[in-house]
C-alpha cells in the first residue's frame, strides 16, 4: 500500500550517540561498607545545536543499576533502568541485563538549548 505524505509535516532529525566506556574498579571491604560499591561516573556534553529530545535509552552490562540524563539546570530529563533476566533461555538469561527502559517524552517537552547564539 502506498501512502501519500505531506512533506510540510516531516521534520529532519539528528541522532546523537554517547559512547561511554570505562572499567569499574574492584570493590574493597571499606567500599562495600560505605556505599555498597556503587561506582558513579559523570560527564558533561554540550550539544552542537538545539532541538528536542524525542527518544532516549542507555546500554549497560551486568551489574548496571541505571543511567540518568540531566538538563543544564540539574533536573532529571529521564532515567534508563535495566531489566534483569530470570530464566535460562536466550533473551532471558538469569543475572544478565536483557533490556533497558526507554524515554519517549511528550513532543516538544524536553528542549535542548541552541549554543550557537
């Protein structure tokens, strides 16, 4: 089936992928007593152009507990949480991350400021 689309309603998008990789240090007994060996990493990225967030999701490996994206004002834009498998079949392996929650904000609700001005 062919569907006619009015080009006035199509908006170009740019996709940004933040590739963050690091090794988590081993946990010491004092670290376990202090914070349960939670390893927190933070980074700051300035977007090259303004626009709106239309989709967000993180990727983690086993041991991950969450990824949170903040706006310039420190407010949470969205968090992506892991789903751990509970079975023995592929796609539901016990103890392994088998999915991450996604963010689909209301269109126009999460604005990224344009730094070019």
